[in-house]
């Protein structure tokens, strides 16, 4: 991978959930921070998310869910990425996700899970650090 | 003493107040303060000597129960009857949700409000591939009439009003409700309640659309026409600003975009040949309540006045009921914090107070744990108690529109009305709300407001207690509700069983007839009623309509 190109992030809404306020905020904030951001729009399937991620050769996927369907749908995304041999893509998640589900999501490969009230600065510094290391 | 307002007050008292009190008397406990001082139904400007001031008051503010309804839609408001306490609830399957409803009714709730899961809201059956992981998560799963029968088991539909948050498949769920009523021996004209049925705001802010705008508007007007004849006490639409606000809009945007949606529905119904005074009295609204109490009060007052003017001046409505903006309120879930969750009880109290001071007809109070998950029974009980305390103990329900005449609230009311009107004008210039949505105008405006608001929090310019100030170290989250796998299995099993036991030929016939009618201009409601009565599922019915209408796709940047 060319380390000098602008890092590319896919922000996705997976499942049937239409709550996109947080996702749209993150899209804009990451663009303002200099990242190239692709936004999936709402109501995407795990298959569509992974297809886009692979086709667009993204470095990071951030998925937002507020519907409670995170355990099932995020597991499916991680599984499909492995099948596509795209396990190098950094995964993170955000939304109304109870603390007790976070260890499970981390074990699936989600590097960070940001829950309501997480400051933007924390999300940005996590990404900056991760992507700097990757260069 | 010369008081120019006097004759108008006398007229209101004899024409409106006396008649209203005769029908629904005022309650004795609401006529004194806690200290024993008498409280009047209505307080007014005193000694208005100037004719222009008097006319200004009548034009902008007026009397409760009368055009332009700034002070409320009923002459006595809560002195006679409190708002309907209606907690939005639904999870897992019909059994669990039925149990929650019966608990809420036992606790003094006065109306039901059904939350459906996302597959139901988007017209997928529980065994559809896209329903995986979503069954019973944000609401109750309903596939067929069999589920709906369980949902309302031991709840007589002639004794309760039911609000259903259902939009794209609203016709299907209304038909199921009518069918359950029939099984209970309750005739359709006795049914009371509301279907949300507001698809335009789904494109703008909420996301549970199925069909493109034109056929969606046709389904909506079919419902208007059918309901006016058969379920005349049902609110056929709840034009919703709540989700627009939750997506991050300002108060004026909430009102501007919602009333612009309302205008689009009235235009569609008129274009379909319906008489405005026949359907408009059953048009209801739904707004959010944020924590900025006085801005919210002004917003509700502005919304009532502006809608009354739109209905009379733009649509030529003659009936006062057509001009009356009746609304449900929900406290704004996006204001709840996952940090120090008990603080949310206080936020909800302030928001509920705003709704009551603003003259709401019904109210849902959020539970303190909703930034984490669906609420537990205990959390819901506190939320309901919050309403009961405001109703019985706070005294704010003792007089109508108690904040009228406050310099601040009146000026803010005028300002929000003017700003909302400017949005409506802009949308008119674009050719109406459907065009504006296609150009992403309301979506873009909301997104900008949301971004600004969040940036203020990030930069610490706006304080959110417990989040960016006054933070504490917390180690454990309270227990939250979990929806188990077992519920999903039970739901799919029931659907399989219903499919095996029903008269398959009758179902196919009903669905074929429906699909053919969808290609014509016939009203689809009677045919949807036939299909659900034959135990056709939500997904099967929606699929037939998808064949004809196609599906909507969101535009993204």
C-alpha cells in the first residue's frame, strides 16, 4: 500500500437502522480533519459494506448502529472481510452499544467501540495514531 | 374602566367556555394553588384601553379553543382533562409487548403507543434475509394478524386509544388493527388512535421508507379517504417533526419542515379530490421536546398559529377542527447521556414540562437508560411517574397557556413562526416538499445544524452536564434490557405455523387482487384489509406493492 496517499475511510450504516446523525457528523469531521471519507448511506447490508470497502481500497471501516443489532451484523462484516482476505482493514464501531457487548466486538476485530458521549478528539486521535503507524 | 377586550372575553365565555365545561367539567383540584389561592381557567391582558392593542392580541394570541389556537386547542385544556400519557413501547414478540402494555395500563397510563421492529417498519417478514439480527430489537415484530391478536390480547380496543409508529406499511397495520377490533366485536367506527403514516419525513430524517414519493402519497390519500368513511375517529396521519429534531434541526426548522410536509399531504389529498374539511380534522402532529424549556413552549405555540393560518388562508378550510394543530410530544432521546444516567430523569422532567406548558395533547417521556438500550420496566415506570407528578403536583396544568404574555415567550413565538414561514416559502419556491427532498434541501439544512451543535459540544462552548463538564469516573452501567435469540426463533416459528395453517388459495387471491388494484387508481385499503384478514403477512403485502411501485433509494454525498 502506498503510505503517502490520503488515508481512506468508509463510514457505514449497516442494517435497517436509519439513525444517521452520528455517522454524518463523523463523516464531516473526518473530512475536515483531512481524511478521504466515503459514506455508505443508511440501510446497507454487510455484503454491500464489504464490497465497497474492497472496491474502494479503504484503510478503515467505521460502522454505526443504534438498533441493537450490532452483535449479529458486525460479526457478519468481520467474517466477510476475512473471506475477502481484507483483514488488514482497521475496523471500528459506534452507537448505542452496551458495555457488556464490547469485549465480544473487540474479539471480532473491532479495534475501538465508541459509545454515546465519546468526544470527537478521542476518535480523531485514535485514528491519527493508528494510521500514522501504518505509514 | 374601559377594557376593549371585555366584549370579546364575554363572547368567548358564553360561546366556547360554557359549552366546553358542560361537556367536560373542570376538575375541582385544579382550581386552587397549593396554598389555596383560586386559579382561573384563563388569564388575559388587563385594562386594554387601546383598540389596536386589543386587535393585536386577538390576531396573534386569541382565546384557547379558537383560531388561531395560539393558546391551545381546547377552551379549558388540562383543567378538564390531562393530556394522554402514552409511553412508546414494544420489543421482542407480541407476548412480551402485550405484557408491557398491561403493566403500563395498570400503572395509570392512558393510551398505548406501539413501537414496531425495523423489519416490520420496512415491510420485511421476520424470515427475510434483511431481518437477520433485527427482530424485536427496536420494537415488536409483527408479521401477520396472528401477532396483532396476541399484541392486544385482553386489551379491549373500545377502551383504549392506540398510536402506531408505522409509516410505509401504515395501511397494512391499520388494516390489522381494524381486523383485531372486528375479532373483539368492536366496530371500526369506535376505534380511536393514530397511525404515523408520514413518509416524507422518512426520506428527510428517519429512514424507514419503502416506496418512492408518488405511490407513497397515493397510499396516504387512500388511507385518508377510507378512514373518513370507516374509521372516522382515527387520526390518519401524525406529521412528525420529532425525527427531524432528533436528526439535529433547530426549533424553527422542525416546525418549518414539518408543516411543509403537512402542506404536501393536504395538497395530495385535495388533488385526489378529497374535501379539506373532511380529512383535515384527522391530521395530527408530533414534535420533540428539548431541554430549552421556554424555546420549546414558544415553538409549540408558533406551530399552532402557523398551521391554523396555512389551513385557513392557503387551503380555505372552513371547519375550526381543520385549523387545529393537535400534537403528540416525545422528549428528545438524543439529549439523553450514557454518562451519569440518573441525570436523564431531570432532563426528561424539564422536557416534559415544556410539552405541557406548550399545550400537548399526549406525551411520551423517555426513560433514563435509553442512551444505552431499550428501557427496563423500572426505568419506564419512573418516566411515567414524571408525567404524573407534573400533572398532579406541579400546578402547571391548572390554568391554560400559563406563559402567554411573557415578553420573552411571545417574542420568541413570533420569531419561530417567522423563521418557520421562511423555510416554507423557500420550499414552495422549489416546487414543494417532494422536490425539496430530491434536492436534499431539508436533509442538508438539518445536517448543518446538527454539525454546528455537536461542534459546540466538542469545543466546550455548550455544556452537557456529565459529558463535557462535571464528569465523574463511572465503573459500571446499570442493567439494561436484552432481547434474546429465543424471541427471534419463536417469531419465525409462529410465522411458519400461520403460513401452514391459513387458506393459501385465499391469500394468493387477495394478494393478486391487491397487486392488480395497485396498477389502477382504486383505493387499496379495502383490499389490504381483505389480505390481512386472510393472514397475508406484512412482507407479502409490501412485496406485491414493491412489484408495482418500486423502491426508494437514498441520495448520499
